[in-house]
C-alpha cells in the first residue's frame, strides 16, 4: 500500500512548462470498481449507469509487457494508481504483440505466450482496482510489435500470394488469423478474476487497429470494407462493449487541400470515433513518483 504519495507532473507543451505538485491519498471513490456497469453511448454522450460519463484518458501501450515481468509489475501498479489520483478514468493500451522478438503475446497464428497473457490479466485487475476503464487495441498498423506486416508474413509462409502489408485488409487467410486473435482475446478467461474479457466492464472498448493505413487504396474503400467485416465479427462475440476503429482523424479546414483524401465514412459497425491527433501542439509529459525517499520515472 503506497498511502499518501507525492506526485510531480511535469508537462512541457510548446514554449511553456507547468509543474504541478499534488499530495493526494487514493479515495474510495477513485478505487470504486465499475463491476457490472458497461460504458454505453446515448447519441453523442458516453453514459455509465444512465449517467453522463466524461473521459479523461491517456495512452500506455507498454502495460502488458511490463506486467508480464515479475520485476516490472510494480511499475504498472504505480502508474495506474497515479493515473487515478490525477483524475484519469480511461487508459488505452495494447492487447497484441505478434511474434515480437522481445515479448510476443501471439507467437504464431493461434499459439500464445501464457506469461504475456497473464500480464494482460494483471493490467485488467489493476485497472479495476483503481477504478479505471481500458480501451484495448487488437493489432498494429505499423510493424512494431508485429502488426499487419506480421499477419501477411504468416499468410505468405503458408503459400498465399502476398504483395504488400496492405494485403492484411483483403487476404482471406490473413483476415482469418486476425479473427482468431479477436476471438482469443475476447474470450480469454482472466487468470486473476476468472471473468472472460468480453464480460468484464473494466474494458470500455475494443479498438480494431492502431492508426490504420492502406496506401494502396487511398479512396478508403478497402479499409471501410475491412472495418465493416471485422466490426460485425466482434459484435457476434461481444455485444457488451463499445467498439472503435483506431483512426487518428481526418483532414479538416486547417489543411483544406488535403480534404480530398479523406475516405468516405459512415460509421458502420462502430460506436464512437477516437482522435489522437494534436495540431500545432507538441506535448511531452513525465510523471515523477516519490514514495518514502525513492523516485521512479513512468513514461
């Protein structure tokens, strides 16, 4: 138990720096579990138990990999506790690591590393303990942590005619592998709570893919077809949780000449759109945690 913790939040944004010092105990309200209550949408409003729910969130892709290491697990616990103390209520993180050299979750199609899965179980358990909800991303568009490139490599190794990583969106075998991963994650039985992920209200939403791109079809039609297929598949397994795509956003009036490249989008199959683009703003943050004279950096 960490008790009262001195927290220093250093935020450097553009040309100014703000240092915020807090001395806050974790409260029962902050630690209150969301058990039995799934976040829903009502029009343009998120709701929890029929009441408006406002998101204050952060990205922490590394939680599963750190939680899978006995010597690193405490960093996850501390980070989530501090996030709660600072008013965060939603954390976005990875539920994938495909044949990654360092720490694979999915070693090969259908074969999983139980050590990593138990790390993800721990992340869910700690999030619930601190009253946090999770958005869990299911695959990466980029090659870090495997991503769509790894899926098409697996398909190529099995004789599929692969021409580029974009075949992830159209190749039947690559899509089959990805659907299997979706089912494996959603039906995972948490080794700590005993609850299947699809039944756990600690999860706010699933994310189909981190920052999708299909450069071979800038019309957006290929990605749109994939979104409709995969979102429908998710909903056949899990009707409790919200679902979003993972897009960063679209070109707007700030770059008018690029608006022509926006894909047509009608939101089929998804419950909300996330946007993690910040125009004209560079934000870096470090949270320094001091407890009984020791100091750690979470980044």
